[in-house]
C-alpha cells in the first residue's frame, strides 16, 4: 500500500534525524505532488503516523514531529532487530559457517569506508 510506504519513509526520516522533534513535516499537498499520489493517500499516511504517535496536527498549521518520536522509533526498531532480524542473521551464519570474527571483520571494513 502506497500510504504505508510513505509513512515508512517519513518514519525513516524521523529516525535518521532529517525530521527533528517539533519540526513541521511537509504539507499534504507538497507530499502528494512529490510522490505523484492523491492527497487522500497522504492523509492516510499522516493518520497512520499520528496513530503511531510520531506526528501531531496543529489545526491550520500542519503536521509536526512529536518530541520523543525518534526515541520511540529507536526502541521499536531495536526490539524488531533483536527479535526478528538478528535470529535470522544468526541462523544464516550457522548455515553458512560464518563466524562472529568474520562478521566483525566485515563490519570493521564497512564502517571504515563510511568514515
């Protein structure tokens, strides 16, 4: 569903810090134009973000990021990482006989490229 993808993208922008606490998110009209979708699709995305308590609406002013939205997202993503992603990675490591040292070496090389 397109509105879920838009909500996920905005969640990622909050998580990355691109959308700061108390900052205004792009208007419904602007977002609809940017994604080339109907404004109702964006409204549904924003309603989903409101339900998750990540943004709130100020009547006549637009939508804004909740103060603790990033912290809440970090907690949710860390929990998902530990309970869903990590067990799959560990299982794959076991199947492929990849050691934690191999992972550490790869992680170290990757992070050195980022710096």
